[in-house]
């Protein structure tokens, strides 16, 4: 039973408002359940006592959730999560769990379409291993980037690219002659095992793997702040380096340690990143990410168009996926362009 179901709101609109606030607090702000209940109970009391609507008293639900989170949730808790309310460890485990679930689903569909047994060759084994390894490396890259481990993310990203290039070339050269037969449910079991392992792996353990040790080194602390600004908060490299250089000058003048002067690196990075430009940076990152994914899917589908098989269900499935992401990217670019035009037409006083 959810928090909103425990409260008897005066009208349906108030109940919907409370549901959105609860959802935003849990998903976006990672608010503890008892704090969510307390916030909604206080809003409920105010609504019932004044007779006004929740929206009139507190404003739009998403904005209220964001503002009350800033007031009631501690900085250290907010600083640990990214824009989706996830810590790096949570992002890693959720990515691996999703990868396993996708593998299980594909194996089941393969089983339904082609039967219980499948043929393995050196080419197919290499191609399968390449896809799985590249996907796992990509999950590590995104988790490391969100943790501020820029160098590590680049290393894993480079390895992922090399894996794809070498694996694709090897799969094309190696023999496609069948080596042995195997039951397709074995692949489904492997996907389920990966999902289970990711779910059982504690997020705190994954966070510990991804968090660098900063004690006793101001340079490591400063480097981590720069990584967090660029990775977790989508700040341009030049701007992030400028903030770090300013902090370095302050430490040189004061003679104190970075931890004592500025506090935890994650909290300090969050404070530097907050402001009206934060949403613009995050929207730009999402736009570029969606565009890159649409281009990648388009290139992969273009290869299938060289030898199309319109009678195959998979062909139309790939076509639908590519069409959706291309449409989504085009829609985001259109919205971004419209928002830029509105900003340019706004009076100078409104833009400052």
C-alpha cells in the first residue's frame, strides 16, 4: 500500500497531486519512505484545515517535490545520486539486471521462433561474446562516468570499442560451420542468472568499487570534484577545470586541506553545479545521448538493409525500434530549437 492510499484527500485532483509528489520524491530525490509519508501528511493537514487545493497551496507537484527535497533531504544524500536519483552502484546493478532480462527475453523469443535447439559455430560464439562483453563494458562506462571516474570511463569505453571492432572482424572471418548443438533455454538461464546476480549484488558494494579513496590527498580530492562536475553534473570540461583551479588557489593561500576547507567532494561538486544552468546542461546531455543512440541504431539497421528479409519478424522489430529512436531524437531537436527561439525572442531582462 502506498503513502497516498493511507491519506483521505478531499478531492481527486488533490489525490493525483499527492501521487505525483510521492513518485517524484521517491524516484528523483531518493527520499526515505518515512520522510515521504511525513511530507504528504503535512500537506494533507494543510489542505484539510484551509479548504484549499494542494496545487493552490503548494504549486505544481514536481516543483514542490524538488523544493521540499532541497529543504528536507540532507546534502550528502542528494549529492550521492545522479539526475535519475540513482547512485553509481545502483546504475551499474540496474544496467546489468536489464541486460540479463533482455538476454532472457531474446532467448525465449528465439526458442519460440526456431525451436528448442540451436547450432553454435566459431563465428556465432565470437559474435555473441562480443555483444555481451561490449554491453557489460558499456554499463561500467556509464556507472563510472556518473561516479566521476572520467579516466576509468574512457579506458572501459576504449576497450568496449576495441572489443566491438575486433569481435566483428573475427566473427566475419571465422568459420560459420556448426560445431555443436545446444538447448536455447541455456541462454535464457544465463540471462536470468545475470539478472539475479545483479539484483543480489548490494548497491553499497558497487558504490564502494566505484568511489575513489580521497583521504590524505588534496590532488585526488580536486580531481574527483572535477570528475563529478563533468560526469555526474554534465558541466563542460573548461568550466569544471576553472572551478577546480579556483579551489586549488584557495587551498594554496590558506594552507588547509581540501576536506576541511570545502567538505565532502560530492557535496562540494553538487553546490557548484546547482543553479539555473543545470537543467540546460542535463537537457543537452540527454539530447546528445539520444541522438548518438539513434545514429548507432540507424547504422546497424542500414547493414540489415543490404540483405533485407521482409518475411522475418525480427526485421520489422528492428525497423520499429530504429524508427522510434529516430523519431524521438528528431522530436527532441525540434523542442530544443523551439526553446532556443523562445529564449532569443524573450526580453533581455527575462534572460538574465
